[in-house]
């Protein structure tokens, strides 16, 4: 058994190092069912309290390196308007955003979260839960396992992710607000479903579900196909979340526009790999 993994994940409750274990087989079955039906599955108290404290300390030591942004974005994470489209098109709906990221390239070599992300145990477990194989760790050097920081008054508006699958690990919960809301499977490869997206943006809540995460919980999520947001953080405490990401295409990274808007900079890899997506969806 990987000794360091044992100090991070509650392997007694969730033996992800032993995929033949009856406990883990049952958990995988549950997660897969929830992901197929709901695009989302949560595993409570996945991370041990001691490891959670280490992750929290690691992030707080580097808060001065977090890239905070208040730039308005549309649901496809673009900040630029397209006047050729109708005024009420989702791509022309720009929403207030105030949140930041500790980019993946800022993580120290021995980082607890970086170590967990790079383990084969986690990759294989997530792949089985999704019922998708192979999946790959994201090649984007800024976004592959970034910390999301939402200070008081922080808000993350409705959007789709540019990677297919994300994990959300709650590190610190705010006093109030900061609730994750999502609309399961609202789009699919080749079908943007703009009409349904527009309804949600206009305030229709018939498809909206809420998920209240607690520190240590692990959420597996199909973020590219599911419109989601985080409501305003209230009180005096920030919301800390780590969002390790997995993709179907090992070559793919964020577009230069995304990288600049969300992570504050563009690297050569973003320019070199900036080609249209094979799934036909807006990035």
C-alpha cells in the first residue's frame, strides 16, 4: 500500500488502492449510477482531517500567489462579446464573477494535493466511477489541479468546464452561501441546447439542483456537459476548493482566451494547442 496515500485518503472506509475490494466495488457501482443519472456523485469524508489541515495550510501560505479576477464572463468562460449573435443568446450573457485560483504551476513539489492528483490509484478509481476508460490527467500546466479561492462576496456564475470531468474537494467551507448549483446533462457532444441554457440564465430553476459539500468530501462531476455555478459567499470566511481535472484527450489544454481570463496568463502550450474541439461544443 502507498503509505502517503494512506495518510491522505480514508482507505479504511474507501480502499481505492484495492479495486477488487467488495467495499470499493459497491461504491463504484453507486457513483456510476449517480453520474449516469445526475452527472454528479459525492463521497463524504474522503480526505482525512489531518490531510485536510495540511492542504488548508499549504494554500493559505500561498494566498498571495492566487490570481483573483472580477472580469464578467459568459457561460463558456469568454469575456468577449459577439455582436453578430442575437442579443439574448447565451454567448452574449455576461455575468458577474469574483473568484481566484492558485494555479497548478504554483504548487510546491511535495504538495499534498499534487501528490494525490498524480497517484494512479485515484485516476483508476475515478475512471471506474465514470465508466469511462481511458481518462487522462489534464495536460494544462495552470489548471490541472488548481485551488479555487472565493473570498467573502465571491461569486462564480453559470458556466461549463473546458475539461470533461472534475473532482471537487472541499477544503474550507464559508460561514454562509457558496452553494454549488448545477443542471445535469444540459448539453452533450454535438448539441449545445442553447434554448435550455438560456432558460436557466433567465432564472428558470426547474432543472437546478443544489449540493452542499462539507470539508473532506469528494465530488466527481461531468463539468463539461453540466451548467453549474457557486452562489455568493457570505460571512467572513473564504471558501477553498481544489478541482483536480481529467480529460478524454491527453493533448488538450485550455484555449488562450480561457487561460488569460481565468488563470491570468497564457503559456506557449496554450497557443500551440489552440485548435477546435472534436466534440463540437463551445469552449
